[in-house]
C-alpha cells in the first residue's frame, strides 16, 4: 500500500521562515510566547535556552506542508518539541538526544488511513484510523496543522509533545516500546515498575467501566502510555501528579524539569 505521504508535498519556502532582523525576531518570539501558555512560569535562563534551541532546530529541519505554515506556528512547533529537552544541558539538537528527526510533515488535517488488525481468534479486522500525528523510525514526524493549532495550552493534549516523545522512545530501538534511553540515576527496573503500575491501573479501571484519570489512550500500548504521560507532564502535570505521583516524580527526574511548579490547576 502506498504510504499517504508519498503524495505531492511542497517544502516550506525560505520566505516563510523567520526574518533575520533582530526586531522581527524579538517580535516573533513574543508572539510564540503568547501562542504557547505552557511556557508560562519558565524562568529567564530557561526561556532563553529554549528560544535559542528552537530557532537552531527549526533551521535544521525540513518542513513539508500541504498548506502554508506561518512563522509563528513554525517556531511554536520547534519550541514545543525542544521543551522536552530543555532540562538536558547537552541536548542542543534532537540528534543530541539520539533521536533521528530530519523532516516534519504537516498535513492540513488529521490523517485517515486503512488499518488491518488480527484479533486473538485470528480474525482480520479492517477499519479507518484517524490520527493527529504519526512518527516513524528514521522517518518523518507527521503533525496535522489542525492539531498543531490546538496544542500549546494546559489542556493535557499536545500532539507535538506526544509525537516527539515517540521519537525519544525510538532512540534505542527501531520501534516505540515505552522504554527510551534512561538518564543517569534511573534504573530500568525502576522505570518498568513505575510504568507497569500505571498501565495496570488504567486497564483495571477500563475493565471496571470507570473513567481513567488520564486519557485512556495511554492503555492502548506501552509506547502510548509513555507519550500520553509526557503530554500530561508538560501540559497538565497537576492531574498526572495527583493520579500517579510516583510516575510524575520519575518523569521529573527523566526530563530534569519540575513542571508542577508552574502548572495551571485543573
């Protein structure tokens, strides 16, 4: 089956990239900060580091888009992606985190594709799957412009953080499995035990017909559990900390950031 991205795309032109004028660059960054409420509460050194890294990373990427992407959205995209790495002093680029990110593809709307799955009885089920984004090993990150526009606040949803969490996950494997390369001081056993407890709790609640404290999509696959928890860590950390305090504390050490201190209460 031909992959959907093999359709005709056009690169984002140089004219659509941020201007080199200092005044315009300052104005652009101010617009990005207004565009992204999740940056509120970051101290000046953190913001300066994030701006520098986002601008450098955006310059490295190839952006291909079905619809033109303006300069604010382009830099907001890079800023949200770099927010995951902002606590790591050595990670000036995504390649420094071991993640292979070369191209970002930006369809106008969520991607719908045909999926085949085989259940435990061996029956093949074919259905249409709609996704806000996709991530491929050594391939592009796909983020719909519609969902990009909906990302950046304190809602617990963020397609950029979700998809780039998958890229982190793939830094030590060809597929996402919920087990990224760990920071010093975090053991594989601690990571597995903490995430397994969350996974088991989510699935037990679903079996009982209860509402889960975080998006139930986290219970669909270990990789999605990691990605969804990353979304909550950066955009609804109070919700994550109340539901799963051990996991919040683990991600705080993993990302070297304390997002709870600046989270807007839910």
